[in-house]
C-alpha cells in the first residue's frame, strides 16, 4: 500500500502508515452501534484509567515526599542547609528535563506500557533507597536518578490517552489521572502526620515513609507492565472491540501508533507556532507550581504552626487541587472550551491566591492559608494543556516530540520556582510570592494569544482547503496536523457523541 505525504512530496513505504491501519487491513470490519460504543468506552476506562491514576498519584507523591520529610527533620538529620534543600528540587527537574527527548525517542521505539512500567519500578527503587541516605551527596544522587526515571510518566500517559480516546473524551480522562496530584498531596499529608507519632532509635519517621512508598511504587510498576496494554491492537479486548476502538478514533485525525522515527516531523514540531506558545504557558504556570509543590509544607510551617499541625493543614491543599482538576475537566467538556477554563483557573490560583499569599497581613493566618490553598488551582490548568497537546498534534513522531517539549517546559518552570525561595527571605519569602503572581499573569495573557491563534489558523485552513474531497484512510497515514488538509485545531470541541460509519 502506498500513501502520499503532501508536505514532503514523497511516497512512503507501507511501514510509514499508522499501526492501526495495518491492523485494519488484516482484519475484516463490523458495524458499530451507539450502545456498543458507550459500553466499550466504559470497558476501556476500567482497563486503563485506574492504572494511569495510580502511576501519576505515586509520581507526584514520591517526588514531594521530600517536602514532608523536610518538616519531619530531614535537614537536621542529614546536616543539609536550606539552600541545599532547594537545590535538591532543582537537581530532580534538571535531569527530568535532560531525559525528556531521550525518553520520548525510546517510548516511540519500545512498547509504551512496558517502558512506563519499567520506569515506575526503577523510581520506586530510588525512593526506597532514600531511607538509607545520610548526607547531601546521597540525597543529591538519588534525586538526580529520580528525575531520570520519572521523566517518562507524563509523556507516556498523554500518549496512552490519545491512543484510546476521542478529542472530546480526552480532557476528562487526562483529568482523571492528573487528579493524582491532589490525592498524592492528601495521602502524603496524612502519612506524614501519622509517621510523626512514630518513635524509634533505629529509623526516623521520614526514613520509614520513604521505604513504604518506594515498595508500593515498585508493586504498581509491576502491575503496570502486566495489565496496561501497549496499544488498542495489543490489548485484551476482543477482536471486534479492537476494531471498534480503532475506528471510533478516525475523527481525531491523529492516528494511534507508529514505531518509525521521522526527522521531518521533529522539524515540523519546532516550526509550529503553537509549540512555542504552549511551551511558554507551561513554563510560566509551573514557576509557581514548582515552588508550591516543593515548599508548601515549609510555607505553612512558616505561618507559626508545628510540624504535626503543618501536616494536617496540608490536606486541604490536596482536596482543593483534586476539586479544581475534576471541575476543570468537566467544565471544559460541558462548555466546549479549554482555553477559558485555563484562564479562570489561573485567575483563581495565581492572581487571587498569589496576592493573598504575598500581600496579606503576616498576622492574618486565615488569609495566608486561603491564599496558599488557592494557589493549588494553578496546577489544575496543566492537564488541559496536556489535552491540547494530545488533540492538536498529529503524526506519531511529532506527538512524541511535542510531549517531550511540553515536559521540558514543565521542568524549566519547576527548576526556576524553588530557586525563588531563598534563605535570606525567610520566613515570609515575599519575593517568591510576588513571582507567583507575575508568572501566572504572563501565562494567562499567553493563553489568550494561543486561543486567538487557533481561531485564525482554522479559518485560514477553511479558506485554503474549501471544497477538498476526503481521502480514504487519511486519518491513519501518519500525517502531521499541518500536512493533513482535513485537520482542524481543537480550540473548542464537540462533546456530543458522534456515530462512526464503519466500512465493510
């Protein structure tokens, strides 16, 4: 079978097409009803969403355990300074950043779920070894390795989500696994509070905490390797269900899987204006997110609370983050708009919450706590950016490249964020709190620019390709979104269920 790539002006081999099309060419097709589709989506949800949530929940919890360990005596027990503690967060995100493109390449070449599960097991081992760390050198080495292995999680889950779900279904599913950031905060706070009542001459409470969650993570990694499918074509679905799963995704125009790395799609990604707009939004919104995830317990303790009180007062942060993620995903689906919901979340979290945190009277603990809690809404906008990436990038290599670029930007923001908290600014950290407001404002404005660009680009494509006829199997030729004349960028998407005609 031959296909034509318009942008390159060349005829690729059959191996250049999407793996889904190769599968359909080997199998006969059947007729799909609306009832079949709803039942199938429920089956897919139960098969993959709980595992994705478990992985992301542990990813967030494991990287922020050091936040709770800090108020449990980590600095005193290991003899590190406040600036060295800040550098631990930086080291994690530096290696996370460096490994994004290599892990993206490996993810395309290797079975996605197996690669993800292997990384979960390895970072679980690293978390377990934190219980044996006695000094700065050991902690720094382990944080560096943790960043290497956790770099696979978000791009893998974005890729898995785009393999299984329609555009209209993706924001809610991304929200379901991303809510792990909120549940991770709740679990971490409760565990920290519980372990602070533990006394032993052999192990400190924070050492037991690292050991427990490291072992749990290893177990989840094994479960991921066994039960999470690498793609719809290699899943435990019946033959008919596999065909239905593939056919219902034609409308996405993004394909499902292609194991051939294509350099021209990498260039396409880096010359696409939306790439740099999304990257800038991600950096600026993650400056406060990085600071909050690393220093939230420290900020609360700085209001004058004990370590035990700090652990309990961290719980509402997780609750608010969970509510913001879920409500953001549902609202974006109900009102057919990601961009406006992102702007609202940034206004609530970064502008209102940041201002309360930065400019309230230091004696007004209620206002300070309210501001601290509201800043957790900033992170709830990130899954909507993830779903933009899943919906608006086509061509497997281009999607993998953009996922790496998105997470690279995520890392850069998280590297900058903790560095704004300096020992010299204790205990109020006013300059860092002002940075939260300023960087969120920049992300908010750029989101408006991105929405305007999508509107303009779709109108341009409508004019350019007016009257163009549909080309058979165009959806599975592994074309990029800019090569595919039928592709339109998803600013708002239809939440209605669409009946999909199946060729017989």
